[in-house]
C-alpha cells in the first residue's frame, strides 16, 4: 500500500510509519517542518502542511491507497479557553482540511480509505457501565470534541471513501503519556490509586494501537466507529496494583483529585479521572486479535519485566 499519515512525526504517528515501512509499504508523511522530519526518518516521503490553515496538499495525496489521520495537539494541559480552541482546531479544522484536500484531488486520485483517530473520551464519565461503540456520547468538552472530530472525518464518505474512526484509549508507552508520567512516582514507592481508584480506565498497549490503525486502513470490512482499547478495562486501583507488582514497589499511597486539579486545573482533573469502561466490540467481531488483552502482561512487556 501507499499510505499517507498525518501527525506522522508524533509518538504514535512515527511508530505507525515505521510499522508500515518495515512491512514494505510506501509512506507519505505530512509535517509543518518536513526538513526536520526527514532528518529523523528519511524513508518517508515528506510534504509540508499547515493543517489548521490549508487543505492537505494534492501532491501528497496522489496515488495514496489509504490515509491514517493522527494530527492533533496534546490534550494533557490546562484546559483554558485558548487551549480548548487550539485543541479543537488541531483536530476538527485539520480533519476538515484533510477532507477538503481529498475532495480537491478528484475521484481518480482519492484514497480508498480514511482511518481517523478519535478518543474514548467520546463517552464521558460513565461509571461502571460497559461501553461498546453504540453507547451515546457524553456531554463534556472532550466528548463534544470527539463528536465533531468524527463528523469531520465522515464527510469523506460522501466522496466514496471508506471511513473508520478509532476511539483510542490512553496508549501505554513508557516514553510518552500516562505511563511515562506514572513511572517515576511508582519507582520511588510513591505511587497509588488516583481519586479513590474506583473509576474505570480504558487502555491499549502501543503495539496493539499501531496494529489496529494499520489493520483498519487495509481491512475493507472496517468502517464506522471502533473502540481502540484492550478488551479488559481495569479500575485505576487495579491498574496501580498491577504497575506496582511489575515494578516491585508498593502502590498504596492514594492521590486525591485535588492534587491533580492543582497541577492541571479542575476540568482536566475531572477528565483524567472520568470512568470510561470501553470495550472493543467491533474490532473483535471483525477479527482483530489483541496481543495484549490483560494489563499486567502488557506492563511487563512494555517495561521489560
């Protein structure tokens, strides 16, 4: 396949590019700074794109069989009004501009598939209720963001493009994101449940996240929303205990929600501790095989334990 990847220089995007290249696919990457991106990964055909300001370039789309859309600013920050605007534009407006580029490319040059990343934040705080892809959207900022993000991607369906939106859970990666932030306090014996620990955490091993995106791009039966999470969500307390066992450290010191609010702001603290018990019903029905369905083996693989 020839695959166009947006957000190709990010932590997930670069791994997706490497996975595609390693199996012999051609990869086109979009970046605000293609020269810098090329110095890091010379096997990718890089093109310049300002995702919030302009349609995706026709020369990058030419001949692409599929597009994997991973563009978007980091959400893990204080959710001020300005931050919300940037986060929204970096996903929704950028996806609108991507589809505009696909539309302008003409029927003969359009990709067959668009796989657009979304997030399990779509569901909002849902307590202990199990959430498959048919569960309704929540009512907070992040749920509204994902709803509009997915709607922007689905506009490509009117162009004859197969569209799949992957509602990704937090991707476990010791070099980035949630797991990276937790490693230091847990290694120091200062880790423990957050905000009581009884809320559900959906998660996915980085290898499964990458494999799921590539699979969705090439599997013609895949369309619509997919939950990108391991089949076995855990409570934060269960996650903390598993990480403590893997590291050989205690995991009993509770961290109050107030501490998170002081560091990140109240709205992000609520978002971080929202209970989302998502399950990947559609990927499993369509035959995707998770290599890491259980949390402790996943952590042991990631941390070399």
